[in-house]
C-alpha cells in the first residue's frame, strides 16, 4: 500500500513562490514515475510535471521555466518548486505515483494553491 500526502499549498501573490512537498509512505520504491497534477474548478486534471526514479523530468509547457520538480529517494519525497506564480496557476495540486509493472497510479488528496492578482 502506498500513501501520498501533499503539503505546502497556500495563498501567494502573483510573482511569488511556493514549494510543494509530497511525502510517500509504503512501498515508495515501486513508484517508477512521480508527478504533480493540478485541477482548477471546472477544468480537467492536467499533468504539471513528472520525474522518474532516475530524475528524468518533464513539464507542461505552461509551467516550463517557472516550476521545478525534484525527487529525494532517500527521504521518500517529491517536491515542486513554483516560481513566478500566476493567477492561472490557482488549482488543487495532486501528487501522483505510477508503477509500470502493475499499471497502478496512486494519488494524494491534494493541496490548494491560490495565486492572487
């Protein structure tokens, strides 16, 4: 069993920064790819960034150059550094983990990020 718990969300002014963290418990080593998704009200959930167990990363075009995803396997954590935040970044951000072999995706409960104008 895997549990993912996000933290670090909050209210920030446009242009500001936040660091989101995701703590994993359980069989973290089975999570080949971890990522961050976000969902704004009335919109579908979208991938923001992903990182493999070997720290290969990918970003959505909308956040490229502003967000940085990282993974600390020793601490069973993944983080998302968000800089130059824009109001359109406002969403609930979810931590995710995926296992290739079992085709299983695990989700955190989400943390709310609100960016004011």
